C-alpha cells in the first residue's frame, strides 16, 4: 500500500536532478516536500536532502547558510555508521562550497580528511571535486589524470569531467585539446 512517507526517496532523487539542471526553486521545493514525506523515517534520506539543501544555498550565493547546513549534517552523520557514498557526497559538496567561498585550503583539508578513511570505490564521487580544487590552485596539468576513470563514461558526470578537462587544457594553453574536450563534454 502506497503512503506519502514512502515517497521521500523519489523527492530526494527529484531534488538532485533539478538541482543538477540549475532549477534552484524546484530543488528547494523538492527538498521541502521530501523532508515532509521523510519526517525522520530514514536518516540517510534526511542526509541526502540536507546535502541538496546545502548545495542549493551555495549556488544561491549563501555560503554562510550552506556551511550551517553542512555543520548540522555532520552532527547527524556522526551518530550513524559510516556510509561510503554519503561520506563521499558530503565531501564533494563541502569542497565545492569551500571553493565557492575562496577557501581552497579548507577544500583541500576536506579532501585529505576524506581520503584518509575512504574506500577506493569512493574516489569516483570526489574526483570532480578534486579536479575543481586542482584548477583553483593552479594545478591544471593534474586534472586529466584525476578524471581518467570518469572520462570513459557517459552522462552528466562524464560531461562535467570533460568540461573540467577543457578548462584545464585551456588554462595550459592547449587550445586544440581544450576544444576537443569541450566537444566530448557536449557529446556525453
């Protein structure tokens, strides 16, 4: 029998999808409805919704609110067993936030702390965050190697990886390679 409370995973999926499309108002509404539907039934769904909320606030330029949401989430996550994919997503959102705030040292500290306890399979979730950090700190030459595994896939993650490679190649004045990478991003 269907119930409103069982819809929270769908709201979480919708929130991530519309956030990735840049539809910030729709993401906010999906988070709100997801939190209503979840009403403390699943701590993992609640954590995912808070990550969307933090990313959304960051994209709106509200760094302070985004940091507050992540701080509150960290308290919640500390009481749960470690969930590798959730820890990796938390790290990726935190790195993007700190880079948006101009705090590359804080972003690097988040990645270093994550990598100290991460399983190898988790690296895929933080690869684009690592590449963004490399670009922000003038290490564009390392970007392609960090994203090598992502470049062979298709979809939004691969498109983002190719776009980051294009930015890195552009920073390195590799115009032909940057143009090719941009084309691959559009094809992914």
